[in-house]
C-alpha cells in the first residue's frame, strides 16, 4: 500500500476523526474508500442522479404534454377543511 501526504485544514481533520470514530472506522479508511470510488470514475450519488435523469427522460409518463400550474401543484385539501377553500 502506498502512503499519500495531503494538506487538510486541522478543524476538518478533527471533525472527520470524530465522525469516523462514531461510524466505527478511520479517516484513512474513509479516504481509501472515497479514492477507490473516485478512481473508478463515479460517485454513488452522481451515478444515482444520472440514472434517475435517464429514467425520467425515457419515461412514457405524460407523453400527452399536459402541463401543471403552480396552483395545480398546491391544490389539495387542508386538514380539517374537508375540501373547503383555506380561510373560509
């Protein structure tokens, strides 16, 4: 295994050590895991986001072109009003 020297703000390292201890690991292990994923060309969150966008683009939902207005998005019954308009 190769050693790597990096410069990181002392406060960040301190916080990272605390969090690593809480997670039962070490800062070195977290850095190794991050670099392994990074070296392979992706990050789990980025990959998930890209897959979500691809799925949305290929979806057959709403192919009719219907548009929703802001009012449509917020048109819902309020608790205790049973369909009455708010404030009435």
